[in-house]
């Protein structure tokens, strides 16, 4: 048995031939990113170190996405701290109000197969979609990474999902990952890697893979990834990622293998109790909603809005429903305008916000009141995360969110004959 893909990447990054789960390895980092919410803490911790300069400014990315435009005086100061530190350290890859970190990192070509990425955001697992090891870390750890370019890690055991079959019409990548959460629960993959393979993977777009890896952290995973294939290579050729970082999987030793036949998956929901309170949409049909949100680093990509627009086009959202559209990046926003999709949402009565984390961060972009019920395409619905602790939040695919918005109540997108 050979190493898993996670083990192969960490072995190469630590200069070793073979490593096994449980080993502690000192790993070279390829890309480190910090976003606006944590920049002040990272800079403060960095100032306590003996290092006066970062290890390599070309490998560091700063992104302001959580509180843009500034929603507080503190947020405004965070922008200034980010710009000041970037200038001092000659960090050129600085993006303010251009979009969500987990969209910009792949979009700008800062990640590719076999690379190691760490970021000050738990959903950094997203970038494993391109065959990389990617994980979230805290402020103190990040300060050390900025200083040394290294991080020590415990090599995780690997849970393997083998995907076969074809998704039914009306069922999407979000339904796959919600089904995974239903199997593992919120702690079923604590400090483990998740690797996804199988004959069904070739039919999953890069956007699909980003969605699945994004929510792996909701199962407790340290990282999640797909082995690079032709779609991966085609995607990174559009960016500045280095295609020489190629690693494949060959008969690895997994901690556990879970077989999923995609034909059996139906539209899913995470009920308001939490991310792993997983049910079929059919168990909530008819529940009145007050807000429908499509966006976030999970499902704010162009492909997600195309699906939603095909459902919403030519219809009107009921008066009691607020439809909020938040593109994951400015380039996506521009494309929605150019293709007329933005007008589909506006004409239906929806609101389009600036690119960023928006409502998913729970500080702006549609914060919920005590009695609100929302259906959203983001990744978390912890009580109080999106507003009042008594508000009710269902997580779903963009198709389910869009069809529910049209009907003013939770609805099954498999009813959308001819629209999907």
C-alpha cells in the first residue's frame, strides 16, 4: 500500500520519502493568506517575534472580504493595518473588496496541485479541490508561518469517499456534501483528511469540488482533496499556478472507505439545529421562509447563479421573501452583469450585494431577526451565526434556495421540470 495523497504532499513538503499517520512533520508552506478579520491579531503576534521580515512576500496573500465595506470602526482600522503591513513587508498580493478569499485564491492562481496552503479561515479546506493540502490555522500560528515559511503538522489519518453513479436532475454538489455530513456528523472526521475519488468524480466540475472540500471542515476535517485530473489542469492553466506540483493516488491505505452512489442522493437540507442535522428537502416542504440567500465561499460561484437564474427567470419573488444574491468575487459579479443574469435576479425582486462573505459572516448583507426563517446556500447555520439566536436557518443547494424563494416556502427543486 502506498501513501494517500495527503501523505504524499506532506512528505514532499517536509523533505521525507515516506510518512505515516501520527507523524509530526515540519512542512514548507507554498501559500499563506490572511483575511481582514484576523490581520490585526497576526500583525500583533508577528511583532513579538525576532523576525523583522516575512519569509517570502511573494508567497503571502492578504484579502479583505469579511467586513467589506467596513461595518464598524474596527473593520476600517483592519484595512489600514493590512495595507500598512503589506507596504512594510513588500507584500504585493493584496485584495480589498474583490471577493471571498476562497474564491480569489484559486481564481488568481495562488493554489495548484501538490501545494501546501494555510489560511486564517477554517474553510481553507476548500482549496484541496485542486489537489492541494489546504487547512485553516490561527493568528499565532500564522505569524510564525509568515516569519519562517514553515508549519509543523501531525499527519492525519484519511477517510476515503468513493463516488459512483450520476446525480439526478435537481441534485447538486451541495447535496453530496450535506449527505456526507449526514454520514459522518460534525465531528466524524476530526483532524482527519478526506479524499474523494471514484468514477463519478470526472463529472464533477471544479466548482462542484470546491463546494465539497469547502464544507469538509464542518465534519471536523483537517483537509480535504481531489486528485488532480484533466479538469484540474485545464483550470490552473487559466491561472498562474505551477502545474509541476502533480501528485496522484495509487492504492493508498485509508483509515476508512465510504461508498456513495450519487443516483441515490436527493435534494438535502441541514435543519436549523446545526450543520449535521441532515434531512431530505421532502421533510420540510411548505415551511414558510422570509429570506433566501445565494452566495458565500460554498455556493457563490458563477455556476451556482446560472442554476438559480434558470429557476427564477421571468418570475417574481413573493413580497414576504427577501432574495439576496452575493457573488463570491468581482469577476463573477461582472460576468453576471455581462450575461444578463444579474437582471434576472433584480427583475424578480432580488437584491445583489457587493462581492464578499456577506450574510454568511453574520454581520451584514441580510442579518436575520428573531422570527426570521431563512434558506441559504452557505456553509454554517449555528444558532446566532446569521443574526438572532432564535432565527431559523436551513442550508441547501442554490437550486433549492432559488425554487424556495420563488414559492415563498421550502420547495423541492426536482419539481422544476425543464428549468434545470
